[in-house]
């Protein structure tokens, strides 16, 4: 993109993270001329590359279960996804047990293999102090993937079908003119009748450039990495992604170490770097039910941070934008973008071409938000977990 000429396409996808790349691939698969604009100089350099990489079936509402299940099925057959079924273990306090059981019933109806464990059974998977816990739920088909490998696979597949990727192409202005979106970028312009907003944490700002109110903003998240786990704590298999629903702390094995974290609901905006004081809060939360965390050190050089792209109800915004011809949103995943990108790419391509979508998007469309911008509250536990 080195000249000021207008680069024309059928569809402009804004963002080359895992969601934007999946959308580009599926749109190109339908024969559309796709142009992807990415502000960074390579794919997967934002939230995708900084993900904790978990994928799970255990959600409390049907549409999220369906999105994740369809994506996991796709990743299983993708060599570079490096899907590993290490499982997800949710440790459930008394107060949330009934809600968790309702979720299990839903997940099972939708085909997920969920086990309900007592605290002794859970402790055979991960050492846990059961004080205040009613039990646990476990899905052996949940696990981890390589987000970078998935994203690059979609990029390569999209390119093989003729899609073009422009890097260092930050969007600076957007307007609708003569039935096309005119997009100003750093060294030129692009034009297409259809835009897909897959800009991640910047999706709200991209909307503002077009005069659109899209309630998506950044929330900084820390991923701390331990030093080598002492031999006395190592089991015969990796620790699954383990989430304590009493406070939201999570951890999983990462080679001979652990990665772990805890969402800070007050950490909103584009602050950068690791919030090291938050490490103490995270440790305190972990010690509630995992007192052996006292034996872990932290590798500061191997820890990292990234952004969630959050919405008021912590669910994504998918589909066409009312009152904005040719605008489709694929953003606001609130930490679930890697888990759901495979399915979302297909759905956005169906939406763009006027086909019925395989999964009903009605609860994820932007018009669910009222004048107060809050939308439905959903299950509060979804706000805590990876």
C-alpha cells in the first residue's frame, strides 16, 4: 500500500487477528475480493498473540456453547492449531452450584461431554482445598490451542484464494459515499461496499471514525508465568485449565511451569505493560483454594499482558449494523475470540452474502443494547473467567 491510489475490493476487513483472518478466509472462499487492513506490521500481534489459548465448551448460554463447539471441531482438524485436550476444571462454590448445574444440563443437551465431580474427585486432578466448594465440573474435550498457528493458517488460506493483506495500514477515516465505504489509511485509500469490523480492542474507535456507536473497549489482562513447578507438585499429567469460580483466579500447566491470572474489573482502557502490584492480589486469590501456590516463584521475563475487547454484557457483537449500510461487526469477544473465531468466520461470510447463518445470531446483534448501553446481564461468572 505504497501509493495514494484507491484500492478497491468487495469487502474490507479491518483487523488481521484470528477473527479478522478467519473472516477473510471464509469471505474469499465465497469468491469475494477481500482486502484486510491491519494497523500492525504482522498478523496476530494483538490479543491473538497474547491469549492464554484456552478453548472450552463450558458456557452458560447456548450460543456461546455452539460458537465454541463449532470452532473447536474446526481446530481439531487443523495441524497448526496444535489442539491439546488438557481439559477445563471449574471449581464451584456453594452459592454458584445451582447455576453451574443448569449450565451443565444445557451443555450436555448441546452434545458436550461434561463430568460433575465431588471435591475428592476434583482433587485427584488438581490439588485443591475444598473449603467452601461444593464440587467441580470437568470437560476432557476442552483444552488449549496455538492461536498464532490458527491465525496464520487462515491468513495463508485467504491469500491462496486471492485475499490481500495490507500491514501498517491503520484506518484513519471512514465514510459512506456512493454506496461504498471510503477508508483512509496511512498511505492511501481503500474502497468497498462492505466493511467487517474485526479490530479487536480498537473496534469501538474504528466505529467512532464512521460515526457509529459500537460499545467495545479495551480491558488489560495479565498472564503471569511461574518458575519451574517443584517436583512435589507435579502430577502424572498436565494441570488442566483450572478456574476457581469463587473469585475467578485461573491457571494451567505450561510445560514444567504454570501460567495463571485474575481479571481486574477496574483495569479498563489502553494502559500498557504488566501491572506487577496486581500479582499480589492474584496470589491471594489463588491461595484461597490452592495453598500450594506459596511454593511457586514467578518468572517476570516470561510473563505478559494483553487486551480483552469487552462489551457491556461480555458477549460479542456479530452481524450487520442497523442504520449503517454495508457494515458488519465481528468484535467484542471479551476474552473468547480465539475460542470462537473458527465459527465466526463462517457466520460472517454467511451474513455478508445474505445466507441464513448456521447459528442464530439474534442474541449477539448490536440492537440487544438499550439506550443505557448495558444489554442483558448474562451469567455473572462469565465476567470472571478465561
